[in-house]
C-alpha cells in the first residue's frame, strides 16, 4: 500500500511539473507587486530574499526608494487626511503556501547501523503563512507577519524624519536583523547556525528601533532596545548595527547585548547575560548571489547560584545561481559550542554542520516546484563528558531529500 501511495505522490508531482510547463497568461502577484504593477523580481532575487532595491523599499517604509509616496501610490482619498488602499492591492494581504514531502530520510547514530526512517509518504512541511503590510499615509508604514497563527512580526513605522533617510523609527514585534547584509530570515533554505548563535541581535521581541540611510547614501545605521530574554525585570537589551553598501556588495556588523535576563526567579536571583556579534557580507551580481556571515556569542548564566559560561560561534556560506526559469542554491553552515565553566556538570562541547542544496523550477514568477537535499552532522563530547543531543552517544549523521511546491499570491 505504501509503495502505491508513494508512486501516486511522484506521479502527482510530475503531473504538476508538466502543467507548469504550459504557458499561462497571467501571474497572481503578492500585494506589493500588485500595488506597483511590477514583477516580484523588482524587489527579490529568489523570493523571499530581497535584492538591494527591495531592501531599500523596506527601509523606506514600503515606499519607493528615496521617495515619500506612501499616501499616493495605490491609494484613494475620501478626504485629504485619509488614504485607503485601492485596486488590486486592496486588501493589502499576501499568502504563501508551502507543501513539502520527504523522498528519503535517514539517521545514523555513531556506533549503530544506518536507520532508514519512513519518508516517502510523510509530509515535511505544510503551511500557509500570510502577511499584511503597506502604508497608512506618507512616511507611515505597518507590517504583520503571521506564521502558524502567531504574529512573528507586527510593527508600525515612521520614516524620513529630519530629511530623506535621516531617521526612521519602528515599534512593535520586530526582527532587528532585517537590515543586516545577511539577514537571519527571508532565506529559501531557512535559518542558519550563524543566526542561532547571534540570537541576541535579532530575536523577535517587542522593540523600539531607530535606523537611517542618510540622503540615500552608502551607510546605514541602526540602534535598538528590546525585551528579549527579560525575566521579571524592567531592564532592556540594546543593539547596534552598521552597514555599508559599495556597488554590488554590502558589509555589516551587528552587536547585541542580552542584559535584560537579570533573573528574579528562585532564591539565587543572579544574572543571566550574553552578548552576540555577527559580521556579514553579501554581493549580488547578474544571476549570482553570494553571502557569508560569522557570529560569536558569549554567555554567563548564574541563575542557579553558580556560574555556567559558554562560548559559541557560527558560520554560513551561501551561493545562488538564478535565472527567470530556475535557480540553484547551495549552503554550508556550522556551529561550535563550548561550556567551559560549570561547577555542576563540568566541561562539554559540540560541533554541528549542515550542507543544503536546493533546485527550484519557476513555473510562474510567483511559484516554485523544488527538490531539496540536506545533510546534518553532529559531534558532541569532544571533551568526553557524555552525550548532549543523543544520550549515551557521541553524535549522529542525519539527512533527507524532499520535493515540494511553494506559491505566493
């Protein structure tokens, strides 16, 4: 029975591919593309990743770069103080539908035989996140990103205070790494270990953010304060990001301090503090995108009354070749963790790495039919202190391949 179901899935996937090769007269483009009557490629390399124009469009509060058109484009005005969305961009909603199923899935624990797991008829991912965003008026923006019924981001923004690009303000549930040269999200291959390590710089939390790209120049700054990790205190975390854009390349440095975790839990009432730093670079050429990021984190957890210090670092290297009809993506990501002072459990460390490959066929500008392959290797206990993820073992090698469909409309 499983073989029959598996063959049915493969046949259905092939059938979708054949249908995709049939020319289609129109494209169901998301709300920003509909608002400006432009292709998704105006703002994206391989969506959801933004190109330089798309980044500047986001920075400018969903207004065309270096303009203040938020109260005019795609709007009707019942009176001079109200600007409402009109036409194809009304309502200002977009939906993304992702359906992905395993082809193969294997896991090998060190010292054990290969363990093939049921895969062919099991879904890996099935979700329909939606977002709403746009402008309420000139230099006044909003955004809601709903994932699995929860608001991953939800903020309002005021823009071009003091002149073009001088000061912009966002308040709400914000991802503070939106403007890094390599953002921790909006990647077709998902997050990376560099983002995991540098969580103090980006974790979605209630935040107040000030940023700017004065006079539309090459330099971008950002300062922020947020509530990430706060435990029964009124303290805040602070972050600083500096970015430079030079021709096709961008470089950024982001520092985040998680000082808000001064714990009032338990009798010890000690501090839990950490700092993150991430250095990132990205270059976008014709049909090619390459990016890299390296992150460091140092943490000290004294909530139990004793010091537990950890150091970790993460690396990501990513390359994309893209055309109008298809793209090929490759990524290497690694993570190293060391716990070097803990009076309770002593020392421990771990290493983990992933290699991800993805091939997309773009049936239309706003759809993908894809194949993905990923390996995931973990090695713990280099200091011989016992298993971390797999109790009593020293590591694993995991991997899978999958096929799926990704639509945005």
